[in-house]
C-alpha cells in the first residue's frame, strides 16, 4: 500500500469520528466503495490499516479505564467528572487487580501486573 492510499485511509478514519453531519458518513461509504472497487485483492489490508487508524484516533479522543473485577462506576465518574473527553470503562480479565488508565500514548498503570513488571525492571538494572 503506497503513501497516497495510506493518507486517504487515514483521512477516512478521521472523518469516521466526525458526527456533526450525516454527509461524513456518506463520504466514508463512498471512499470504502471506491477502495473496494479499485483494490479488490488487497481490501483486507486496506481495512486492517483503516482499523489501525480508527483505534489510534479513538484512543486519542477517549480516556480508557481498564480494571480488574467489579468497579464502582459512580466513584469513578466522580473522579473523572472534570474530563472533557469520553470515558470508556473496560473490564480486563488479564489484570489480577488494580487499574490501568490510557489516554493516547500516555498510560498510568497501577495494576498488580504493571507493578510486578516495574519491579522486575528495577531488579534487572541492579
């Protein structure tokens, strides 16, 4: 996939998050139809790259709170009430305990697994 197509797919992903008017949804449909008609063999690669772009943009616009087990959402909403972005709560079965908060490239990891990894890195440096 060349640069021109990657740029087009990236723009398509950006337009997918604009929900002000229905015309953007129509543009997304037209672009996907165009890509599918022009590149039927590599549509899987095109859609995979589109998915990667969507995930990147989504993580930049949302605060993702991963937690282990039950989480009192009212308390979490009270903590994050000043946030202007959308907050997504996800139960992560891989976390034994604790919490992990992500926003874009920033990660605040206070899970047991994260603390064990940090301890392991410190011990290896010593």
